[in-house]
C-alpha cells in the first residue's frame, strides 16, 4: 500500500513538472494535474495542499537529481575559485535549460507559504552542502567549518537572488554566472582580487 501511494505521488509530481515545462506556473492547475496523472482530485489534495506544495515537491525531486549529478561528476578546477565558478555554471545551466519549469519552481520557492518554510530551508541547505563539496574538491563535504558555512551561505543567497532576477528578465544566464564569479572572488580574496598566478589551493 505504501509503495502504491509513493508511486502515485511520484506520478503526480512528474505530471506537474511536465505541465510546468509546457506552460509555466499558471499551467499547473491541480485539477489538470490530477486528470493527466490519472488520479482523483481528492487523492491529490490528500497529498498536496496547494499548487505551491506540489511544485516544491517537484523542486525537491529536481534537486535530488542535481545532487546525484554533482556527486558523480564533481565540478573541476585547480583551485577554490575555479571549482565554485564551475559549480554555478552547472547548476545555472541546468536550471535555465527549461525556463518555464524553472520560473514555476522558483515562484513556488519564493511564495512565502509558512507551511513550506522548512522544506524551502532544506533546499537552501542542500545547495550549500553542494557548494562546500565543490569548494573542497576532495570528494567530501562533512563537518564543514564555520568559515565554509558562511562562504557557502553567502554564495547561495547571491545565486538565488540572481536567478530570481533571471525569472523576471533582469539578468541573462551568462550574467548570473559572471556575478557568481565576481562574488566568489570578493569572498575568497577580498577587494584585491585573486593572487597573480592562480588561487589558494
């Protein structure tokens, strides 16, 4: 029974992703999701309280797939800066390649629904974990130092703000990645910039 419920929930989430890819946030109508997924509307509501709830579940699924990709193929670079820029290049391109879906997921993440706060915080935590993993470049992200936490948190907040700007047409994909390089340089090396001849590793 539990497996059946999980399979049904997975089908609902996948249907929401497909509808969002086609038409963005407005295309994810719960009645349409239920119909396309082959479940009763009441069944959907027992699992997902709102459109935002459903899209946050889709965000969690997309994040899990991204995590798997990053862990299997870590960002490359000879120093912290190169690996950070490589990481944000990967995640930004992964997000922007499906713009309708990306805008829908980010709108749900920024909805401000109190019931979703812990899950949104968990998304940010997972992204910070991947940043630390990329900074280290040694295949680990366990027991991060306070400095690593602060660095990852600051970079993740800048990135989230930039991609939110991207959803409204304020920034291009290239500008998002360029800003992450500038922010990483400032946080790692200060106003003087990277030392001549490379990074600090």
